C-alpha cells in the first residue's frame, strides 16, 4: 500500500479480506506465470507454423516449438506455486498494520493496537 492508503484506524474484517484478495491478485508469481503462458502460446504457434523451416536454421532442432513448450510449462509451474503456497493473510494484514503503526508514531500518535 502507498502511504496515502495506510489506514489510521484498525481494519475491519471486510477491509482485511479485500486487502488480502487484491494483494494476492497482484502476486508476482501470477503476473510472471501469465506472461510465460502468453509468450509460450505465441512461440509454440510460431514453432508449429514454421515446423519445417526451423530445423534448417537451428541445426536440426525445432527451437521455437521446444522453447514455447518450456515457457508454457514454466508459466503453469508459477501458477501451481502460487496456488499451493499463497501469501499468508496474516503477513499481508500484519504488514499494513505495521506500516500504520510506523506512520502513527511519525505523526506523534500512539499505535492503534
């Protein structure tokens, strides 16, 4: 969260849930996984369309096809990793509350907890 968005009061349960949802939605693993899958699809299609011309250029290897498949696998592994090990809600909420406490101390107020 940016400084302007750090709460000056304790978060409600609905605000905590919204914060956790938005933080998990923007998890770097999801972004990288999406990019790898997108580029993997594009490169795989190029490898299929140019199937006969790639080996002549790369010494017998269908480089676009294999690279595209590898990128698809990598992207899917990022998604699986995110699904199997999400950022704990306690860490997300704790970080925001810690930032609020630091900001309160800087403004000369006592922390809210």
